[in-house]
């Protein structure tokens, strides 16, 4: 596939912390898990207290055993089966999230002049529920969930990017990938010859610098509202 630079025809977006604040999804999920614990498992705790404990663990940096640590903190009994059920409740809940105005305005603007796509990692049912809750399918000609390709093709694998470009009949040099996480999002598009743009949303979860120079985005923005002007400059 040629990577010859040309006019930008195609804009591919990441989902979480790019089009909306992922922290809102986490908040929604913690509320769903708290309700699940109280209503289904009858734990002797108020949903608000459970959510507070989840948030305390989450903000302390415990993103892998949040539920275990929170329940232990509250003195509530748990086992592996319960934790697995909480994880399913979190991933399977219908999220209360919204598309910010700057994202909606950006998508409405760009779809008049560009082919738009989403390429997103994550657990498939959860990612589908997010996109449905945001109400954004109409903006995109292609939505690719890397989970459908196999977890080995989550970013930084280039496979998903190649499939999106093929679906939209675009060369890498005509395409931009817009995402947030410098640890993994930009390695593949950079190597393929795409342009790469980081949106550094103030509330984003992933703020670590690129681990290697090849992982760095070529451009960085504070808001998606700046993206149309950047694309005009690239053209």
C-alpha cells in the first residue's frame, strides 16, 4: 500500500478520550456496579458509598483491581466469582455518556468534506454500547472494532488501520488518525505513512509521554474544535 502524501481525504478517530471523556464512562460503570451489588447481591452498603470507594481506588491509580480493593476497604466479603460478575456488569451496562459539543460540531463539519471512520480497541459489547449511547454511527462510513480481529490486533498492531484504509479506498498519505494515547495509538499510523494527531483532552486518563520517538504524534491539539483548521493546513 503506497504511503505517498496527498490531500487528506480520510479521518480515522479513536473513541475513548478522543470523541468524549472516558472518565464519564467509568463513572457510569461504577454507578451501575454499585446498583448491581445492592439490588442483586444485597450488600449492606449504600450505592453512594460504593461509588466513592470505587473512585478512590481508581484515582489512586488502581485500575486493575478496583473492585477488589474497594470492597476490602469497606469490609465487604467477596470472591473471584463475585468480582467476575462485577466486571461483567461494568462492561455490559448501558452507559450514561454524551458527545461533547465540540466533537459533534467537528464531526458535522468534517463529514461534508472527508470520509470518517472509527478504529477502537476494547471489549466488543462495551465499545458497541458506547457508540450507541453517543449516537454517532451516522457520521462514519466505517467503524472497526479491533476486538473483532482478535486481541493480538489491538493497537499498536497495524492490521486494523490497513483494513480501514482498504474499506475507504484511501492511501495512508491521504489519511489522519486522531487519538489520545501516546503509548500505543500512533505507532502503527506513523509506520504506515498516515498523519497522526493527538487530542489532549484535559480529563484524559492516559497522560504518559511516548515510550519511543516512533510513538509520538506528529501534531497535538487541546480540543477537536481545532482539528478542521489543522486539516486545512495539512492539505
